[in-house]
C-alpha cells in the first residue's frame, strides 16, 4: 500500500491518524473481516419500509432523478424526497392502496418515512455530490444501474481505492453534463478516451489525490 501513502509524515488530520490505528488493530484482529465484501458493503440491500421501485418510477415512468433527489446538483448531500413529493402523484394514483399507507400517514403527520440509508461513508471521509455531478461524473459510476432495481442495492465498494482509481485518471469516466442522469448511456472505449481527455483539459479537471481533499 506504500504507493497510496506517499507522504505519510504530512500533517495528517487527527481523524486519519485514528483511522490508521483502527486499521492496524483490525489487521491484527482478523484479516478475514477486513477483506470480506461485508466490509465493503457490496450487495447491501435492506428492505425498505415502503416498497418503492426505481425501476417503475425512473425507468418505466421516466421520472428524472432530480425530481426526487433535487439537492444532488447543488449540495454535498443527495436528499431522499419527502412524502409530499410522492403525494404529488399518489393523491391520485393508487390513492387507497395498502402499499402506500405509510406514505399517506407520513404526509398527514409530517413524520418522515424511516428509509434505511444504504450508501454510507465513515465519518472521517468528506464527500460532495455536486462537485462530481457538475463535472460529468454520472450517478451510475458510484451507484450502478439503480434505475433498473425494484429495491436499491449497493454495487460499488466506495472504498478509498475505488475513489482513487477514478481520481488518478478521470478521463476514463467523464461524460457530458446532459448525460449524467442517463444511467443507460453506452459509450465506446474509443469515444470515452477521446471525449474524456477533452473534458479533463477543457474543464480543467483536477481530481485531487491529496489526503486532505477527502480527510479534512
Ligand atoms: C419518484 C422519486 C424518485 C426518483 C425519480 C428517483 N429516486 Fe432514488 N430514491 C428515492 C427514494 C424514496 C429512495 C429511498 C428508498 C430506497 O432506497 O428505495 C431513493 C434512494 C436512492 C438511492 C439510495 C440511497 C441510499 O440510501 O444510499 C440512490 C443511489 C438513488 N435513489 C439514486 C437515484 C437515481 C440515480 C435516480 C435517477 C435515475 C433516482 N434515484 C430517481 C426516490 C426516487
Ligand atoms: C410522477 C408521479 C409519481 C411520483 C412522484 C411517485 N409515484 Fe409512485 N407510482 C406512480 C405510478 C404511475 C405508479 C404505478 C401505478 C400502477 O401500478 O399502475 C406508482 C407506483 C408506486 C407503488 C406501487 C409499486 C408496485 O409494486 O406496484 C409504490 C409503493 C409507490 N409508487 C411509491 C411511491 C413513493 C414512496 C413515492 C415518493 C418517493 C412515489 N411513489 C412517487 C407515480 C408516481
Ligand atoms: C462519485 C461517486 C458518487 C456519484 C457520482 C453519486 N453518488 Fe450518491 N452517494 C455517493 C456516496 C459516497 C454516498 C454516501 C454519502 C455519505 O455517506 O454521506 C452517496 C449517497 C447517496 C444518497 C443517499 C443520501 C442519504 O443520506 O440517504 C442518494 C439518494 C444518492 N447518493 C443519490 C445520487 C444521485 C441521484 C446521483 C447522480 C445524480 C449520485 N448519487 C451520484 C457517491 C456518489
Ligand atoms: C468516476 C470518477 C470519480 C469517482 C469514482 C470519485 N470521484 Fe471524487 N472527483 C472526481 C472528479 C472529476 C472531481 C472534480 C475535480 C474538479 O473539480 O476538477 C472530484 C472531486 C472530488 C472532491 C473535491 C476535491 C476538492 O478539491 O475539493 C472530493 C472531496 C472527492 N472528489 C471525493 C471523492 C470520494 C470520497 C470518492 C469515493 C467515495 C470519490 N470522490 C469518487 C471524480 C471521481
Ligand atoms: C478521493 C478520496 C480520498 C483520498 C484522496 C484519500 N482517501 Fe483515505 N479514505 C477514503 C475513503 C472513501 C475511505 C473509507 C474506506 C472504507 O470505508 O473502506 C478512506 C479511508 C482511509 C483510512 C482508513 C483505513 C482504511 O483503509 O479503511 C486511512 C488511514 C486513510 N484513508 C488514509 C489516507 C491517506 C494517508 C491519504 C493520502 C495519501 C488518503 N487517505 C487519501 C478516501 C480518500
């Protein structure tokens, strides 16, 4: 791992130093745990309190991601919609259906639906949605084809090496801004190479590999 810790002696934020200690103890406590997929959370697919389907809403009905995740271009945080967004339609569609009972109740009482958060980084990692989304990094790169799932599942590891793989050479991943929300877009390797290199140059992309970019 020495190549990803080139300047280990830099003024590391305390949280990182703590993280390093955790790793050292995890390594002695059990290498197995550390390298199992559970650690990386790939495949994590909890049952949600309402059987909401991205396949129905995003793909079959063609609703744009931003209709529900409307913070994603503006802030670090990608919000999950409130039940009033659902009720824009479901006060008409399936308005007495049992599957939507909790949604109606939530809209009436103002108590949020207790969705289980699936993708989650440790507290010592800083992440920002808008910097990625506005620089041509599609949701699909980190969330896979969630638009075809009836139940959201984590499919990318979201580990440090996952992040760095792209930060080292974003040209392999960037696309036009208008295509960021099109999770089904297919780009040939040749076109990706050509366009991606242009985007990096024209947009002055500099995806930092400094520890302090992600550990502040
Ligand atoms: C009609 C509203 C709606 C639309 C449209 C929608 N989503 Fe969602 N999304 C939700 C809700 C509600 C949840 C939380 C419940 C769940 O996980 O299924 C969610 C959860 C997610 C999650 C998992 C969040 C976590 O907990 O880690 C991701 C990733 C996601 N959406 C991405 C997308 C993308 C990408 C699109 C566009 C292709 C999209 N969504 C379109 C409503 C929507
Ligand atoms: C733009 C309109 C629209 C919005 C917004 C919307 N839905 Fe729907 N939803 C629909 C339609 C249309 C159907 C399909 C109805 C049918 O089965 O014919 C549906 C179906 C459903 C179903 C039944 C799925 C099944 O398996 O049969 C659930 C549950 C549901 N929506 C939950 C939600 C939740 C939760 C939200 C908010 C996060 C939401 N919807 C937002 C239009 C919408
Ligand atoms: C570069 C990687 C990356 C991209 C691109 C990305 N996300 Fe995420 N997303 C993450 C990470 C990492 C988390 C967990 C963040 C945390 O722990 O706070 C996350 C969390 C989420 C959540 C859950 C938020 C919550 O608190 O429940 C939603 C919803 C979401 N993303 C939607 C989207 C949508 C929609 C897009 C595309 C417009 C998108 N993401 C693009 C990496 C990404
Ligand atoms: C598919 C490519 C890709 C992936 C995967 C990715 N990033 Fe990025 N990241 C970028 C690009 C492109 C930028 C924007 C650089 C710019 O603005 O010039 C960026 C910028 C950032 C910034 C802003 C840095 C600054 O200088 O302010 C942070 C923080 C960041 N990424 C964290 C993460 C984390 C944490 C992960 C993993 C969970 C991750 N990224 C995964 C491509 C990616
Ligand atoms: C692009 C974002 C990014 C950059 C740059 C980055 N890290 Fe990380 N780092 C992460 C993420 C994401 C995790 C969480 C990994 C996980 O949950 O598996 C992490 C975890 C860690 C951990 C905890 C142990 C582990 O591997 O899980 C240490 C220690 C660490 N980073 C040190 C560093 C150092 C030192 C640097 C600079 C050489 C650095 N990081 C640069 C994203 C980054």
